[in-house]
């Protein structure tokens, strides 16, 4: 009878094999051939096998209750009297990721603003952003290194944006609700009085159609204690105007904001004073207070243009 002997030969999937912490992982089976039948053994390339958590049988190796420190290369060796052969396979044990930097749950912005949301996670998790129920405009929306950036915000950008942190066996996410509203710019005199007013500047934040409303200020108050009609007389209300204008971003508007008319009176003899007749102890000519200028102005963006 002829017996042919052969040195060991091994077939082993190099992996990687992924497993969650706490689970049992079975490494790829080490298929060994040769004659005499090789003896198969396992070892971890760096470290020591945890004997209390290892089960080995017929070329297979399993780790019970896997831990992060079990990550690494595992070597299978087949040996008989003609020689030996080894091969390795890689095992990765993953812990669930956690957010290191979490974006806020709610964000309020105005049209034309810029949005930047930052998101990062532990354990080298990959970060990506997605929008729920809305389009993604590549020209204005970017997702880079865990940061979502949206430029020139529109009202239609309002909605939910989700940061996802992914590992091979885990996926966690967190959402941010974005609300983009139209700002209202209000120019007033802050209670000052007089006919001249002052000039205030407004820089257009974004190209859009704007509704501009202007109210004229009321006239001043006149008091008199003589003549046929003594009493207090209040100035009339100013006029109201509104219009829609298309304004370009960066344009500077010089806005003259007038003020409520003063309460001046004219004393007999042609002298002027801001004191009341009662304060002077004198009678006054029949005249009203000074007129008012434009007192209040609102600028309200209507429709945003790209």
C-alpha cells in the first residue's frame, strides 16, 4: 500500500469580520489539508487569547462577549511533521457611536442669512447630512467634514435636517428643525420730536421684492386759554403710503425719518416759544403746533430671488 504524505495547506478568509461589543463572533473557518492530518491552532497576533471566552473546535474559533480589545489579527497555523503553514484573518469589534458635537434641535434664521450646523461623533464614525422632505440644492447646500452649510437662505429651506453617524454595525442620527422667516425692519424716531428728523441707513441684505410702508407723523399739540375757543388742539394724523420695490443686495438706502410736530405756540407780539400759555401766564394767537415729518417706516421683504 502506497501512502503519500503532504505538508499543510490553509484556506482562510482574510476578513474583516465585524461584530458588536457583547456579541459572540465566529471567525472564518480555517480549512487545513495535508497528510498526516495537520494540527490546527489559533492565536491573536498582538496580545493573548482570552481563554475564558474562547471556543475552538475543528479549525473554528469563536469569541464570546466580544470586547473592543479583541479587535485585531488572528492567525491560524496548521502543522504536521512535514512542515507548517499560517494565515491570518482580521476581526473588528465595534462600540456604538455617541455624538461628540450635536447640532441644536431648533434654529431660527432670516432669509438671506447663512446657516452652519456642526456635527461629530466618536469611534471614527462617518458623518453625513440629509434633508427630510425637501430638495437639496448643490449650489447653496454643502456637507463637508460634518458641517452642513446653507448660504442665502430662503423661506423654502425651512424644514428638518438630519445628521447621521454611521459605523459598519451602527447608525445613529439627530435632527435640527430650521425655520427661515422674513425679517421686518422698523425705523422710528424713538420718541424724539421736531420737524427735521434724521437720516438712517438701511443696507439691503438680499436681492428681493420689498414692501415699504411709510406713515407721516402727526402734528404738534396747541393749547390756548383765550379767545372764542379755548382748549387743547391736537395735530392731525400724517398720511400713509406703501409700495413694492425690487432691491438688490448691498444697496444702501438713506431713509429720512421725521418726527412728531413740536408743541410750540406763538405769543402775542410775534415771539415764539415752546412753553404753554398756562406756563407763560399769557394769551396766545390762534395757531396750531408745528407739523410733523415722516415718523415710522417699515421695510418688509416679500419674495426672495436667487
